[in-house]
């Protein structure tokens, strides 16, 4: 609990405490978020039309208030400072200074990229709000539900209630609790039994600069029923970054994705983060897997001044399979932090992790992978690998793969490597007449290409490739 709350009388209710108004100058970031919560919902009388949703928000508020923003003394935040999101006083879209209709031209988003996804579902959000005019709908299998979360809260509350806020543990992840407090739009997907979607679902979240620092809270809930299959792409894009301009405000996106995979279901999930270098981007990915389900995650981070990715998967029934693949390419003063955790809770499950990073300039990458094989999870098969390339003397990587094994009949391994380009490989290429710059580019591209090759969805692979190659070109020009 925050210090200013402890000083109040015990007779004052927790809700009254949070409503105490203090000067902004002496409030810390946790207190400002708590104050903003009441201004956002309670002061306006907003209840979202559903008592269960208000209760969900209030529970998240209580959890966040108890935890506060994490500090460097906490092990999971040891190498990541939150100064960039603690200093600004963020505003929400729709407040004074954050109004207006934003409809950026689709051609400016990704030349050729949208054509690759022609005929697929495309849901577009600008500053966290759904934009019907920019979205496109393809053919849907019977029984499939795909709609903005703001619509689902009113139309499908019975489908949301068992899952929304139940998969992401706000008591262990303060930014998941913070998202639940403020979420008001995003994606709801429910795939019925025995359904297979042949084209991917493309969810595009666009950030457009405003006069003041802005914050948004995208929320995605994906529920796949038994023997269903789908591919989904999350793309976080900053228009100023795409146009070569920079917004001087430090905006903050705090996104959470919750996934429930039913028996024998299959999900190919892709995340591409191309935020501006003056923006903080946090993403929580939380997954529950049932019997014989398959989850393949491909997570690529290219942008953001501060990027944090928390990925947690629970293997709840036997024969579940999980594959986590990721890449991060950063330069300048960027900071990216990946924290993954896979819980093997039952026997006969399989997990694989492969994350690769290319780090240039004065940037810093953090990887903390944790695989926990619980006591009853015999015959678990788990592997984790993290590899990093340093392209400058001032770049830094902190990598910490961990195995916690409480069963005695398992097959598990983990490894990590941090190094520079192999001088012998460079010499070999140069001896074949390849110029030094091109030789370096070929080696770095080959290093990161392993992640691209894990992408089973062709359209996703073609969408990601130009962004990754453009970022690698920037890194190589600076090396």
C-alpha cells in the first residue's frame, strides 16, 4: 500500500482513501494511476452496464494498489527501470486534448502488407479505439464470434465472464491488473468446435501522436473450442515512426492478450511490435492449454524506447504442446525485456523456446526464461534457447534461462549465448569477394532468419519480413 494511504485513518474505507485528492507534484506513478481509475469510472458514474465487469475492475484495482508499480529490488524487474512511464502524466483518448476522429490512410501503414491479407478479417484500432471504416470482414464459419471487445461486453457477457481477467493473473502481474482496470476496447474471438479458418485474423493497433502523453490499454480475449484452428496476428504500429517523424511525447501502450485453448485446438499466434523510439510498449500474453492443444507463438520486437513482454503459458492437460519463438532487433538507447514462464502442471507435455536478439548502439536486452516442471508432471519434455548478437561495444544483454524441476522422469535442457560476429565466417565471405558490409549483413540476416522460418502462416511471414529487414538494415548501417 502506498505511503499516503497508510497515513489515513483505518476507519476510512479503501474506496474513500483512493478518492483523496493530493497535489500531482507529490503523487507517485502508482497513486496517479489509482486517481485516474476513479476519475475514469467512478466519478463519471460509469459501470459498463454489468456488475460483474465493475467487480472485475475493482478487484484489479485492489490488486494493483496492493502491489504498486514494481521496482528494481524485485527479481523480475532487476534490469528494467520504469522511469519512462513514471514521469509523464498520461491522458486517455476522449479527454480534453485527446479528441477527434483519426483515420490514417491504409496505404501509409504497410505498402503491400495489407494486400497480402486481402480477404482476411482486419480489425483496426487507432489510439485504442475500434475504427469500423478502416476494418474489413471476410467470410466467417458458422458460430464464430469476432468483434471489438467494447461490443462483446454488452452483447456477449456470458461468454466473456468465465475467461476475461481469469487467465491473466493480476495478483502476479501488476500491468495485467492495470490493463484490467482501464480496458474498454480490443478483440473478442470465439472459435466454435471443429472450425478451421483458412485465412489469418489481422489485428492492427495504430498509435497517433497527440498534444500530450497518451496511454491506451488494448485487450484481446481468444477462446478456441475443441478441435478448432486459427491464425491471428497482432501488429502494434506508430504512425509517426512509419512516416519518419517523431512525436516528442512519451506515449504508453499496455496491452494484454488472454488465450484459452480447448482440447485438440491449434493456434498460430503472431505479434509484431513496431512502436516509436519515444514510446513505451508493454505486452502480457497469458495462455491456458487443454488436452492435446497446440500453441505456436511468434513474437517480434523492433520498436519502443522501453519494451516489456511477459509471456506465461500453463499446460493444464496431458499431450499439450507449446512453442515460443521470438526475435528482438534494437539499437540506439532502446531497452527490451522478455520474461517467459511455462508451467508443466501435468505429465506428457512438450514445450520449446527459441529467442534470438540483435543488439546495437547503447541498447540493452534482457531475457529471463523460466520453465517449471511441477511435481506430478512426469515425462515432460522441455527445451529453451536464447542467443544474442552484439554489434557494438556498448550494447548489453542480460540473459537468465532457468529450469525448476520437481519431477524425476523428465527430459529438459536450456542454454544461452551472447557473442559477436564470427571473424572466421567474415573472413570466409570476404575471401569470396563479398564486401565487408554485405558480409556482415548476410551473417546477421542468417542469424535471425531461423525465427522467420518458424512462421507457418505464409501471409504473416511476408508481412513480418519487410519490417525485420528494414530494422536490420538500420542496425548494419550503424555498425
